[in-house]
């Protein structure tokens, strides 16, 4: 099996020879790769466009031809890697079995933090999170992933949409923090073990909220009839609408 130990920070890449002409799309990709390394290593505030241009092996005017400023370059990276994470999460929903969906979804977060280049730091540990444009994007990726998880939660419990999204937000946080903790302890716990434990914690947590009150369920009640907190024959707690 290939070594699962991730590269925590990208090594400094040699600059490309100046003057080399590339198609616009390839040049943009090259600039984004160079910028990722500089932002991850130095943080947004300490990163300089001079450093990014030097890393990419281009002049500053070339860099500015593609990105008007440092913030626009940073936002482009956030958009790129947010979309990547969202796709990993959505791909997990293509599976039919909910257990497999949960396992794959949690694995997506661990795979994301393990990627070479440490792009996850721009999404989970941004030092520019208070900027309105950055905050908007970070909140959106969390919500998108939480809503994706909400679909699984509703299939496994009696929760309505808003309740399921609330739990989904919590599971997003759990997946993020677990994956980041594992990254700092790769020498003592394998990724396989870490993802298995995290997935099991989530699946067993659903057991506190069985899908009672839905047509075809053993309790015979219809969805939305339970009020407050109830307990089925298993003695597990069910979520319903609070009275009053």
C-alpha cells in the first residue's frame, strides 16, 4: 500500500524560467499553485505578490494580468479548493447505502487534509476569515457540506430539515477537527483507523434519534405527530417539534 503520511507543507518549488510562454489557462494554474505555497507557508498577511511572482518564475506585471491583487488571488484559491471539497462530499451521496455514504464522506475530509500542498489550511485555518468576502465563502462551503449531510441524517432519523442541517453543521465541525487532529498525529494513528472511529461515532450518534413517526415505521405513527421528546421501545431519544 502507498504511504499515507501526507506532506504537511509544500516544499519550495524551483521557479520556472522567466519568459516561458504558456497558454492563459496553464499560466493561471501555475500562478495559483505558486500562490498556494506562499499563502500556506506565510499566511495571507505576510505573503507578498513579489514572493508569489518569484515562486512562479514570472514578473509582477504578468501576475497582475491574471489577478488584480492579492485578495483576488486568495479568493480564487479559496473558491478552487472549496469546490473541490464540496465535490468530494457530494460524490459520497452517490452511494446508495447510508453507512457507505457516511464512511466515504468522512474519508473525504481526511483525504482533503492529506493532499499535498495543504490547501485545507486556506479553508479550515484561514488567517483572513474576518474578511467579509472570505467569510462568505467559508460559511458557504460549510453550509453546502452540512446540507449534504442533512440528507443522510433525515434518512436515518425523525428530524426535519432544519434540525438535520443543524446536526449537519456539527458533523462538519467534527469531520474537520478530527481530520486536522489526525494530521498532527499520523505517527500514532493511521488514517484508516481515524476515519473508521470518526464514522462509527457519527453512525452510533444517529441511534439516539431513531426514525420514529414516519410511515412504515414500527411505532405506526405518522411524521410530525410526536411532541417534544419521546422514547420508543428501544429507549432511545427521538427528536420532535417542541410543544408550544
